[in-house]
C-alpha cells in the first residue's frame, strides 16, 4: 500500500481539492483507494467529494463511539472509500501520543492500493508524524510569498522531526542538539547540511543513519493556483532552496492552474474531475495521478517507527516559533538566497501586511468607541 499524506503548511491552497480528486482519479484507474480526512480542526473533505454530513468518522473512533472499520464508508465513485473527520469534537487538532499511535496502527493495517491522508494546515506534531508515515508525501503550495514560505517552513519542520527521531535521548548527537537549542535564533540560521556535518563529528554512527533516511525521503511538490506558465518556475526555485539549505531532495510532481470552474463544481457538490473532466485543473490532477501510478512505492527503513517518537521533540521550527519575526526572517533569507523570492515580491507582501494592520487598527478604534458609548449608556441607566 502506498501512503500519500497531503499537507500544505498553510490553508487555502487547494490541499483538499487535490486529495479528493486524486483519490477519484486513482480509483478510475482501477486502484483501491482509501481517502481519510485528517484536517481535524476543520474537517470538510466530505463536501469536496459530495458526501452528506457523516455520522461516523475519525472523531467518533477516537472518542470510542465507533470501531475503526465502521468509519470506512463507500463513496459514489468507483474503488474509493472514505473516512470523514470531525470538526465538532474539541481537542482533535493535538492528539495525545497514545491516540495518535493507535490511529496510525489502524491506518497501517488497511489493505488498499493507496491511502490518501488529507492533513490539516500547520506544523503540529500530529501532522508532522502523519506526513512521515511515508517518504512520498505531497506538499501543496501556491506561487504566493506566504504560501511558499509556509510550505518551506513545514518542510524544515519535517527535517528536524526526522532528526530528533533518529538522534534519541542519550546519544552524543542529541546532547549536541540540546546545547544548540539554547540559542535557537542562531540555530535557525544554520543550514541543515552544515548542522549534519557538525553532528557527524560527535556521533558518526547515528548521523550515517540520519543521512540514509534523508536519502530515502522524497516529498513531492504540487504547485496550485497557477495563473501564468512563468509561475511554474517557482517550483524549481523551491527545489533548489530545499537542496541547498535543507539537504532535501524535493520532487516536482506537477502544477494545477487556477480554474473558476472549481467554485461551480463545489457549489454543485461534485469533484471537479467529475463535474468537468476536461477543465484545466482536472487535466492537471490526471497528470499528477499518472505520475503516481507509475511511481515505485518506497518506505523508510524497518527501524524507523514513528509511533516510538518522543513527544518532547527537538522543535526549533515549531508552528508557534514560525510566527516569531526573527525566525521567519531566517526562512526568508534562505529563500531569497536561492532566488525563490524577489525583492519586489517581498516589498509587495510587506505593503499588503501594512495595509491589513492599518485596517485592523481602524476597526479596533471603532469597536473601542462603540464599547465606551455602550458603557456610558449602561451607566446612565
């Protein structure tokens, strides 16, 4: 079974669109496909594939209301089965280790040709570990600065998660990382290949294992919302950044053009490749499916067990840290160094953010005025 986790690092870039339609395309090719909605904070994949509101799903399984096999439901599409998420049960975005590992074991026990996991946005440990169930996960991004930056941040998170999973507590490399962790801002500016060279000097055996796992790791990039063929060039620039600064071999799986028909398909409660198979976005999805059908299924080494990963992981690039200005700038500098971003794009982004901040300030002043007036009225009464 080939596991295909699909993530984005940022919402709104078409992750669920690709997940649903890719599952149907692979099913049309005669493959048995299980599609699971793991965007546990905002589960809506059932809407994309035109299913009615589910009564069972990941949420009911994790809360003990439903056996796992009962969460697997048939769809209207040949060879495709579906597991819904549950956005109404609190706490599902950050699962306890025992629940996460229990869910992983259930997924690994399934017998399908493909297991597609539609993951949530961001870099929570649950999302990272689900993505690392396979060396062949898909990152969906858009050619905008924010989408590219968050996608790159997600990939860097993955590398550090793999690093910590390899350098267990008590190893010389782990101690070295803990020392560096005291100055995380400096560590952010340290390129991964240079860090690995330093680790090799203190812990050559485990570093060799880490290098072999990185060689097995081949995440795949899909660039969505393309308006111009020149936008597709960004995919190659992202690949170069990953190779140079992360030591990561990122495969370019394909592009999907922006298509207004997608909105009509969603309103009609039909996947786009069913609603309009000849549309631009449908053709892009079929090309991606074709590449996957002809790709070899690869796995990490037998000793790489994500369910044994510590929850007190070495996180210098967590989602929360990613919001810190200093660390964000470290990522920007890396991407600018490879030509992924141009000064003009960054300037435009900063202008847009300044405009949004001004708008928020104006709204806040208005709300404060209303509150003061309401308080005065209440006092008079």
